[in-house]
C-alpha cells in the first residue's frame, strides 16, 4: 500500500478557546491541489489515561460518575488527564488513588487510542491496574464517585448495560480480555 503524502499546512490559527477546549482552524492543500478549511478540537498535549482496575483476577472495579457531555451518570473506568510533567504511569496511579481508593502495585500499558481522529487531536493511554492496595487522596470530582464491582465473566452484560457507553471503555475492556486470554 502506497503511503499518501500529508497535506501542506497553509495556515493555522486558534478560533476559540475556553477553559477546557481549544478550536484550531487549518487551511490545507492536498497533493492534488485541492484546498480545504478544517477545524479541529485540540487536546491536552500529554493526553489522558483510562485505567481498568482489577480488584482480583475475577473482579473489575468501575466508577459511576456524572458525564456532562451526555448529561447523565455513566458507568465506566477511572480516567483523567495527564498533568504537565507526569507520565501515563504516574497519572494512572494518581487517578486510581483519587477515584477508586486503591493504589495499583502493577500497571500494564495496553495501547493508546484517539477519540475522533477526523476532528479531534486527543489521545488516551489505556492501562490495566492490578495488585490493588487501599489508599486514598482527594481528587477533583465535585461529588464522591460510586465504586462498582463487576465480575469479569459478566463482561458481555457490561457491554449491553445502558450506562456503559464510552468507546474508550469498550476498547480498554476488550484489550484487557485479550491480555488475560478471555476471548475465544
């Protein structure tokens, strides 16, 4: 397969910025001479981390928290942005302590995914956390998070649960199942 030449960037500028989001306009020229204007959401430079914590070999820990993007409480895995100067490993540990009250003794890197590559420059590191020991720290959530245990063998029920809908969580769950040899 022949690799295509990336479009030339003719201009870039920030068209909107909020506390969380930056929208960048791009004027591009493709190798066939066609010029196009795009807008993209710029992500945090270091990205984010999403952790699949396992209480033991058979039990997942999830959290239930309000998700403003969809306007409801979602069931998912601990996650958060990687702070400046922090590694995915440090962020993963910090988010586990803050969100589920456990410090992982082992973090296994699974993969890095994008959310919507067509218009968003954001990436998330997916991580498996094991060897959990009790520990806690105050996080940045506006209310205490509900920690929910879920049997790993019931992963198919989790996929159809109406409150479990985030694509990153789906990807992370399948990567964990694959890593643990649970997929046929």
